[in-house]
C-alpha cells in the first residue's frame, strides 16, 4: 500500500482503499470478536470498524471520493510520517521497551497502529477528504489512547497526536462553508470532551456512522441511476474548452 502511494499506477488508489478496507474489517471482525471478545464494548467496536471498512469501500472504490495522491505539501508530508510511524516506529518503540515482536500490536492485526495508518492515508488523499471517514478512527483514538498510556504503552501517544492533527488539518483545509466548518469543529470538540467515557464515545460514533452510511449509500444509488458523476476533465480538455470559448 505504501509502495502504491509512492509509485502510483493505474487504479492504485482504488487498490489502496480496497486493501485498507480489508485490514479495517479484519481488525473489526478478528480482533474484537475472536482475539479479544471480552474487551469492553468489543461487539460495538467490531460493528464500528466493520462500518468504517464499508465507508472506505464506498468512498475509495465505488464513488472514488477518496483518491490517494502523494503531493509536495504539509498534508502529504504528515501523512507519510504517520504511515511510517504505524509501520515501523510503533513496533520499534515496543521492542525498545523490552517486548518481543510477536507480542506487539502491529498494523493490520491490532486497531491502534491500523488507525494511525488510516490517519496517514487520509492526509495523503486528494482534497476534499470525506469527513465521515474521520469518525471511527477519532472515536478509537480518543477512547483507547488514554487507557493505553496509563498502562505504559508509550507508542499510543502517537495515536492521539495523529488523530488530532489529521482532523484539524482536514476540517480547516477542506472547509466549504462556515456552518459546515463549525459543525465539524463542534463534532470534534464533542468527541474530545467525551474522551475516556467509552459508552458515550462509542454510542456517538456508532450513530453518526450509521446515519452517514445511509446518506452515502443513497447518494451512490442516485448517481448510478443518473449514469454516475461527471468525469473530471483533464487540464488539456479544460484548456481546449477555454480556447474554443475564446473564439469569435
């Protein structure tokens, strides 16, 4: 996935989103229902992560609203840092703390490094990024990181840092109107206030995910009935149209 982001090919963005959805779904199904079924609210977290995987499929594969495109700007640089942190630094910090690699949570098998990786992907995506993709990762970051840091899992400090930076940057950069920016900011502030209250955090994230999934599905079905969204013009096509319009 990192290689496809660095060296894009045809449909590489869709493949990245498909693989990300598979990883997130695997974490939701395997981690919360098989490895740690006794974890607090594990069933609800499994549902939220599975819904997040569905969102990634809809946004990145079906609607193509999420396009992974490495650019030379601050967002891409931070996204690459977070991806590297999830893949390399996260397990390295645990190993430096004296834990063998086979006992460490790693990307694709545990939620914390997988969520950090997803934050990186969102920053690597072409703006505007669908903001509903921030809900489940932020809910997990604000719920899991405080308890993990309290038990000495130092690497999870990057979970909160990556989440807050990603959310603030995307909300500010991709602002369309004042009321949407205010609504997104209030939602982020509410999730921060609910940090540590697992029941409220997971409840808010679950309700918002269900509502947004229904809205996204309805828009997708409407686009299919109308023949799909218009294909974006290339720069050459735009230039040709401008030249034609300039003719007497």
